[in-house]
C-alpha cells in the first residue's frame, strides 16, 4: 500500500456524520416541502434509479415543471407516466439527450427554455458511466476510460456551460446545479478503485468546486452528491460479492437533493455550496457541523503537503483568509488567519488537517 495517509483514510468520508440513512426520513420528507410555483427541474439521466428518485421527490414537493432527459425515450416515457400520476398538475417533458454530446445538451437547453419560457430552478447531471470494475489500469480499457470521461466529466462540464446561463437568469429561482457523483471520487485503493471511473468522478467533483468559485457570487448553488448504493442498470457492472453494498432506496437521493435546493434551504446552501456530499448523511447531524465545515473548508478535494511556518511579514491582501505564497515552498498555497493591518496569527495548509497537524 503506497497511498499517503490522507488517501488511505479517504473512505472515512462515508462516515462524516455518525447516522447514515438508506431510505428517506422525516427531516427530508418531500411530502413536507411545498415548492413555490413555478419551479422547474431538469434531470439529465432522468429515467433510471437515481433519476426516478429525483423526479419523484420534486414531483411530491409540487414542482410545476420537470424535464426528464436521457438517450432512451421509451424508458423515459414510462418514468414520466409515474411522475404524472404523482403530480397531475405538473408539466412533465420528456427529451432525448446524450450528455456526452455537446450538441445534444445544447438542444436540451433550447427545449427547456422553450417549454418553460426560460424558467429553470434546478439542473441535476445524473447520467453516469462505470464500465468494467477492475482495479488495474493494465486491464481497464481505453474505451471505458473515454466513455467515463465523456459522460461523467465532460458531460457535467458541458451541462454547466449550457444550463448555468438559464439558472442564473431565472428571477427568484433556486439557481442550483447538482452533479450526482460517487464515493468513488476520493477512492484510490481497494477492489472498487477502477481508475477510469474514480478519476472521472473526482474530476466531476472538481468541476463543481470550480463552478462554485466562479458563480457562487452570482447566487449559484452547486454540489456533488453521492447517491448511495442503488440496485440499477448502472450497478450491473459490480462484482457479485459487492452487490450487498447496494442498500439505498433511490428516493433517498431525491429527498436529499430537494432538501439542498428547496427555497428555505439558505443555511445548507451557505454551508454546503461547492462541496462533496453524501445523501446518506443524516441532515440534522450534518447541520450540527455546518460551522466546522465553513471554518475548516471541509468536503473539498485536496493535495496533501507538509509545510513550514512562514515569516510573519509575508502578507498579501485578499479577504477572509489571506492567501500567502511561501518563500520556501514556491508551489504550495497556504492560508493564514490575518488580523486587519496586523500580522498573520495562524497558518495552515490547503490540505487535510488531520495529516498535517
Ligand atoms: N448505482 C449506484 O450504486 C451508484 C453509486 C454511486 C454513484 N452512482 C451514480 O449515480 C448516477 C445514476 O446512476 P443509477 O444507478 O441511477 O443509474 P441507472 O439506473 O442506470 O440510470 C442512469 C440514467 O442515466 C441515463 N444515461 C446514461 N447514460 C447517459 C448519457 N450518455 N446521456 C444521457 N443520459 C444517460 C440513463 O438512460 P439512457 O440509458 O436511456 O440514456 C438513465 O436514465 C450515475 O452518475 C452514477 O455514477 C450510482
């Protein structure tokens, strides 16, 4: 095992809070949410397990418009039938789309704009590709790698390019862009660590972090969400002896995403914006860690480095935590707590706190 301590302990993120759920529970029950009208949600990959759970949650909460997009329109029509039976007053639109195609995403954005007069509150990039689960780069295939990146990573990137303008232009909208990610993102070792999938999902999470940096200032909320283990078409690639890990109900991820994006969600939007989350985490316990998440900037990807304390006169102006570039470690970005017009009072690195302290 050659992984650094921070990578070896990466799976600990699963247990970020003590209580984990497999089914929806009262704190995130969609039936207790009343969305304003209009409220429009677009789910790219809207026909499978997680997609169905997402659509049901927003339908139960009273979304006025739901767009289900995927490649197979027939499967989508079946999903749409169920959603219409849950929310007979909602406008449910089925749209063919391949997230791996920029043109197709552009057409989906046009359909969304036309069908809902430019209104869009939430986009979920849910489509995913795994390929063969073999934790050995020599046995993985170039085709799997290419498809995983085209669907999971480039698809999310292009979905952001096409849909962010609509989200940002929607007056009083939820302005929310979610990527259904995976616990594979922080993974580097173990039988499930197939390189092409894990890395494509890590890159997807990084895209969310960068979108946050670029657009949170304009009111955008974005997050990467692990949907739990779902018995689905997608999960058929899993080895037989791992199938027992698929314990989550697809409605859990739907209810969790609704909890993140409902109008009164300002506290979670402030604390969790741009971060990697799991729908399994109990939201009351998660709320109990909001201050710590913000203070330590948790739940983001990091490089692990060791650092030396800086000379205290090495100051640059910025805001909040002042960014300082070390003389000794030119390439390492460090942060220091700063007193206005004073000296740095405390240093820490942009890395895993547990490892470096
Ligand atoms: N299942 C799990 O245990 C698990 C665990 C961790 C993360 N995830 C993530 O959760 C997400 C959903 O997985 P799932 O288990 O719900 O899968 P699923 O049941 O197979 O559903 C996937 C959905 O995405 C659509 N899709 C697939 N490729 C697409 C493409 N290129 N363009 C547009 N739509 C596409 C599928 O419809 P079409 O085939 O008709 O396009 C379907 O609607 C994925 O991102 C996956 O990585 C799943």
